[in-house]
C-alpha cells in the first residue's frame, strides 16, 4: 500500500467518523424532542378530565341562559 492510498483511506475514515457523530447528534436531538413531547402529552392527558367537567358546567350555564331568555320572550309576548 502506498502512502497516497493510506492517506485516502484515513480521509475516508475521518469523513465516516464525522458523519457518524453528526448522525448520533441528530438521533440524540430527536430523542430529546420525543421525550419533551411525551411529557407534554402526559400533562394534557392529566388535565383532560378536569377540563371536560368544566365544559359540562359551561354547557349547563349556556342552556340556563337560553332558557331564561326564552322565558322572557314567552312572558313578554304571550302574556
């Protein structure tokens, strides 16, 4: 093997090493993003039942207000 061939092989190995490091960095970044998104999903799932009960109460309040307004119209125009 000549010196030129050895130098070429070393350059290829260095390039392969750099590309592997870059790939590992990208994998680590993606893993951290996935962990962050899983944490956020857990937070949302914990808050879901609480928000659902609040929505039920808001729906009830809206229906009561609509009934009250309907009762005012019936009382004013029919009586």
